[in-house]
């Protein structure tokens, strides 16, 4: 597999990604920033790809213990190599989220993070490249991702995920009876535009009231005015400095 070396968090991380396969954008970086992990906790990433989200989280919280599940062996190996290159321990198992027994079936985690494929298989053309196909169109229903997360979380542990806004009903249905204390953070491209993504956080055995937070805009202004990045200050701090995402309206 031909790869490129790409910088994240303002160059704090350099990670290998497939040149022609699935390539991470800002979504896994936002996911890592939104995870409420603490140093010393065990964090499991479902569908970890080459490890972008997990390694961004480790850059913010060096004391976390990282674990990952990835269906594609080549991507799993890149995740391990990226971790080693950045001097981070990262245990990655090659498995499908719907496999039985499930990956890490004998373990529980304080935190689980995931960035599942955004599109249902019937709603999107599936790319020929296996990596792009795995990252874009779901091979396994979203329910199975949530099911595995609910089973592997410790009591009071958190699941944090990022997904397209139209998949929110599927997410909430999957949580029913298993995960509570749900917070939903809509993300819009710009002011005045409808949200296109949601960050969602839920807690195992959580009982707090449902929270729908105010929409946050990723970029400044109503339109892109100059030929340079125009991220909102909070988003820029996350992408460049590895800052934490704050769950508030």
C-alpha cells in the first residue's frame, strides 16, 4: 500500500495514510477532542482506521490506554505503525464490529469512541477501493456498532461518536434502554446553514435528561471569503493545538 505522511494537530502528529484509500479529514480530530476521557482510563475506538482519532486523543491525554478495532488488516497495521512512530502504545485487533465473539469480549472500557461510515449501503455508491468503501458506506448496520459499544462499556462509561445528522434517529433508537444521559451537539459548516454533522455522547446507566445543544459553526462567516482556512476559534484550537471540545451551547 502506497502511503503519504500527513500532519495533524499543527504538526504534533505525523501519520501515514493510504495515498489512494480512505483518508481522514477533521472528523476524527473533532471526535478525539469531544471524548471526556481522563488520564489512566482505557479507551476503545471502533473502526479505528489508521488511528487518527485515538492518537489525537493520546496527544491531549498522554496517560490514556488505547485499544482499537479495525476490519481491514492493512489499516490496522498502519495504526500500529503510526502509534509506534509517535511513541504511543496502541493495541489494535482486526475484527468486524458484528463478529461473534466480539472484539475485546472479555474487557470493559471507560470510554468508547467511533466514527462509523456515514451512509447506509443502499443510500450511497460503494467505491471500488476497500478502504474508501469501509469508511464511506456501512458494511454493517449502525445498530451493531452501538451494540458492541454498549456491551464493552463499563458502568457509567461514555460512548462518544460523530455521524451525519440524518442518522440521529438510528443512533437514538440504538441507545434505547442501554445508554442514557445523552447529549447531542449539532455542527454546521457555517452560520446560517443547517447542521450536517452531530457529535453524540451517551453514558452507560446514565439517567440525566436528554440535551440538545445549540448548533456550533465550524467556519466563520456566511461564506468562504479568502483563500485560507477560516475555522471558528474553538475549532481551530482543536485542529491545530489538540484542544478539548467543550459540550455547551
